[in-house]
């Protein structure tokens, strides 16, 4: 059971990494960076916006777009 769980977790991790690579290649660098800063690193929208020179709303739109594309890749 433990081996099966570890294999499933490794497969899920690999699937996510492949999806990330594909999506990253499809979006603009600032879109990916907005996603990475907020969704991966946990920065606030305001902090990410300031770091990237974007509006806060644009950061959240970018994050949402990347999340949707990731879901589509994984499905």
C-alpha cells in the first residue's frame, strides 16, 4: 500500500511538472511570474504587482489564467 501511494504521488508530481512546463511555454513571462509569485511563493497580489510593475487586478487575472491552463493540461 505504501509503495502504491508513493508511486501515485510521484506520478502526480511528474504530471504537474509536465503541465507546468507546457503552460509556461504558452504564456508571457510576466503572466507566469505573476502566477509563480502568488500561487507558488505565496506573495500577496499587491507585492507581486509592485515587483512586476503590474496592476493588482492584472496579477490576479494572470494567476487565474495560468491555473485554468494547468487544469486543462492535467485533464
